[in-house]
C-alpha cells in the first residue's frame, strides 16, 4: 500500500507515545478484567471496526450564508481520495469512501479504482443528487425530482440514479443512497399523498435497475430544503417505501435528520427488528441538520444507538450488517482532522456498547430494576476506552494520536502548495 504520509514519520510518532499507551492499556486491562472482560477481544473488535468517509466531507462545507475554504482543499475526486487515504492511513478505521454524483463523476473510473486500491480504500454506497440543478440539465428540480409533477423531470431523476448505479458498479460499490429534498414549502402546495405516489413510482424504476447484490438506502430527513412538508420526512415513510419496493430497499438513518429530542435509538431498534435498517450517516447536531462532528454534542446518544446495534447483532448474528458512513460538514476545522476524530468517536461508541454486560442488563430488565438497568449502560458509557482505540490503531499500522501525527507531517501545508485555490469554488469541496 502506498502511503501519503511517510511511514517513518508515523513510526517515529508512535515510538514516542508507545510506552505511555502501554501503561494506560495495561491499567484499563486490569479494570476490565475485574469486570470479567477481556481487553484483547475488545481491541480485536476495534481493529475490525470500519466507517466509510464521505467524499464531500474532505472539503469545507459552508452554509447557505457563506463558505470559507481552507488551504489546500481537494479540487477533484482524485485529490479527495488522497485526503481520504491519509485519514485511513492514520486511523485504520475508514477503509472505504462514499462518492456523490455528479460531484465526483470521472471519465476514468478504473484510474480512480486503482488510486483507491493503492491507499487500501474501496468504495461504499454511491449517492445520487437530484437536489440541485447541474449545468446544462434539461429539466429543473426546482419543484421536485422523483416527485415532480412533470413526467420528463421524474424520468430524468430516475435516469440519473441509474447512471449512479452504473458508475458505482465500475468502482465496486454495492449500494445506492437516495436522498431527495423534494417537498412543499406551503400548505396546499402538494397533494401529500400524490407526491408520495409519484416518489414510489419513480423509486420503482431505480429499484428495477439495482444489481442483485446491491442495496438501495432510502434516507429520510425532517425538513430542509422543503420547509413545510418533506416527502420522505421520517422513518415511518422511509420504512413504508422500503417495504413497498422490496428486500433490496432499506432505510438509512442520518443522525441529523430528526426533530430535536427524537429517540433515535428507538428508531434504530424498530428498523432492526423489522429487517429494514440499511445503514447510517453519522454526524451530530444541536438544532437541526447541523452536520457537526460525530460525538461532539451528544456522545451518549451515539452510544445508545450502538447499544441497540449490539443488541441486534446478538439477536440476528452475522446477517445483521448495516452500512456505517460519516456525513458531516466542516466549517471551522480542518476536514481531515474532523473526519479522523469522528471516525474514532463512532468507533469509541461501538467499543463502549460492547462493554455492556448484556446478561446482567437482561436480568435487571426482567426484574424491573430500572435503576440498575440504567447503571449497566452508564458503567459502559463512562469507561474511557481511548487506550483500546489507540492500541487498535497501533496494531493495524496507524497512528496512536492521528491528529498530532497529521499536524506534525505538514500534509496540509504541502497540499496547499500542490493545490492552489481556484476562484469560485463551491460547497462540498467541488470546483
Ligand atoms: C442531506 O442533508 C444529506 O444528509 C444527504 O445525505 C446528502 O447526500 C448529503 O447531506 C450531502 O448534501
Ligand atoms: Mn446524510
Ligand atoms: Mn443531512
């Protein structure tokens, strides 16, 4: 595997921190052993953990007010892959990239595939985009795409999704994520049932083009850009559509796409119970679809989501395999640093959930011991598993402290030289 940061630098970084890490790891091993837990099993599980990177996350996101690009932002999909390569090199937790079309469209998918393989990266689900008009596009999505009143516009949106499947096939992807912003801004603007009927009709056209070993992830979102009634606004609608479409259609839960205080972990439990939990877009938020770094606002919620995932895995076995992806927008941080931290925060929640004593929890639940049930979760959540995460990275060839190692490498400064900013760069790192 070719590395973007000199392997000697990473080794030097690790050598400085390794003795302290070992001491922390040994201390934690002792704490866990007293609870009957084997740290080695947890570290091995942490090493297996993987979350996909959003190609659009390596550029500064921006808001509808402004975008403040950083130095050395990637200008095309190949440069985005370089940044993803660095993230994976140092974290060893992000072995695939989720592309977004047409932002990441290339005329040379085999070159892209080869480049990715060189960094040890593969391709996760591809994302379609019918929430913007592209230059030269025949029919506008101003009033909707898959739900448009106009048959030609709907056909164009379906054709774009089918093209995404074709592009994904060339890259080795196995899934298509469909998020549409379609909806109404005013009461009465849409016949609410009619819009969903048109959505389903269009979605059937996409589903029919899915290869047998692919999944179609239906991503719901409460509001924005539609401010009154979004067609696929909630998990209920997403679930109903996935049921209607067939077994390859599943629901995708983006943590930022719910009303404040929604019990997202319960949505996860419901979707898992009925075999329709397709995957996640991890991020965090305080107010709406803030797209903040995973675990930065409500790490307990993230833990509770993984607690449900651990329960589902125990019940359903290896067949339970939802796709994990990050979906964040970085405005005030270096996107590479945010994505490295976020991957580790999601991994942290997975390891903490694995610490829950499920047998004890079951007993507390069966005896209606609410207090001890809650404590069983809290004990796992309060355990600082940082040493497990760092040891997993070290053993997998990554960096003990990815952000420190990245900063010391001068990668961003070199990228700034190699990638001079272009005027008029737009959001999502797209130029
Ligand atoms: C929409 O808010 C979303 O979460 C969808 O996943 C999009 O594909 C992504 O953000 C990028 O705009
Ligand atoms: Mn999303
Ligand atoms: Mn979103």
